[in-house]
């Protein structure tokens, strides 16, 4: 079971809160390797982040993690001001631990990057009675649940799920003991190179549900809007380069993720990137987002990971750009904003 830090001590939170609300000039952001998050590494390496930070008289350090869940845990503990994360993992880990978090940038949604892969012949019904390896309680677990539900099965019909770190997934699939894995790119692309690998279901079957974000501490953002503007400005500068097909930029991201240009472009095909900030604004203001977040909250509650002692799927309030809220309006800990992405769309950064 990954370390989701379901309980952060009151002392840690009390100590972090006063600092979080202060005006500052130095910030730290964490990210991990995934096709839609490779721009964060490029921002740091290319100097684009430094350029935008200097524009707003601040400093922003972008730190890569090899372990995705650990990066979110570190953000939740207050070691970072922002982190790349999915909508589901944001709701369950920082927001579920009481850390008020804002989705600053909606970068993309997975449109085939997350997959259920079987070794050998079969279909989803073949999974009955078999174990499945995945990062437990991550979006892979959610994808598996949605896949099983599509054929009238549930996790109870399996021999169980085996928690496997994303860092170990490729090696695990290569062993005789592992028959089925659920994971994300670039791991999916590598595993599918195995002639025995058989993709049964992927995130294109549930479009718009696995959303890839840059989330930041709400109090830090409110006290330091320049932090949000610098991150957003730098992000969309890279988005414009990617949208233009800049091969130098794309190749750098490809190599950093362990593939080549063709391999990275193949992963982008199964990623619905919001290169245009206006498209991201349209997505985050669509009422469908609230329905998705309600479904995600129900899944997390069913798994017992929607915050410590959550009495229902409505335990955590999620606020949307128009001010509407799903869940408990008295416990809003996850917020979607269109403010900074709209500024990018308007050329106001």
C-alpha cells in the first residue's frame, strides 16, 4: 500500500499554516515522469521557469521525483508548494489530509495513457480469479474498477490486487509470476513492446476522467499570486512550443522520459493536451467536471481512502470556477480555478 499519509499530525499542520499564508519570494514545486508532465522538467532545464520567475521577482525550484506517490506525500507534508498530480490523487492525499489545494493548471486528460495489460490471450472477463499488479489506490486502481464494471465484474471477483511501485512495474511484468498490470505511460509503451502484452482497456474508454494537473497550496497561492502567474506563464510558453511541433523541445522531453522523439509523440497521441489555455478553461468550467469528481469521490470512499474517518463520499468539498461545490461546503479542500489559465488565454501574464 503506498504511503498516502492519511494522518498528518495537528502539530505539523499548525506549524505549516502560518508560513503558508505569508508573502514569499521563493517556492518549490515537485513533479514526476509522465508524458503530460514532462514540460515541468523542460521548464527547469531550459531556463524558461527562471525567466518567468524573474519577471515576477521570485524564485521557483522544480524538483523531479522518481516515485509519484512520494512526491504528493512530500507536498502534503508541506515540503513543496505545488506538485504534479491527478484529480483523484489530489482529492485522496492532500485534500483528504486537510491540505487546502487548488488546481492551478489543467494540463491534459489521459486518453489512452493508462491501461490494463494482460500477458497472453483473453479479455477483461479473463481477469476473474487472477491477481492484478498496480499502484494501489492510485488512478490505476480507479481504471481497473471502471474496466471491471464495464463487464459486470468487481474487485471481489479477482484473486486480489498486488501493490507494485511504478518504478518496479516493467520488471514485474517480465516475471513469470505476474499476469496482469495496470499502469501509465511511459511504462505502458514499454510493456506493450512485449509480444505477449495484450491491452484490454485504457483511459480512452473513460475520456475526461483521469485529469493531470499542477496543484498548489491554496493559502500559498492566495498570498502569492505571482507564484501562480509565473508557473502558468512558463507552462503555456512551453505549450506553444509543443503545439508548434518544436522537435528540439519534444526530443528533450522524450529523452528525459526514457524514449525517443517517435516514442514520445506516440504517447502524446493518447494524451488530450490542452495546448491552448482557452481549451483548458472550457474544460474546467464544463459541468461535466463536477460529475467526474463526484464519481471519483465515490470510488475513494468505497476504498476507504477519502480522508481519515470520512463518513460519506461527500466528506470533502470540491469548488469549481463558478463557485458551485460538490461534497461538503463546510469542508472545501479542493478547488478548481480558471483565473490564471484565463489570464494566459487573454495574454495578460
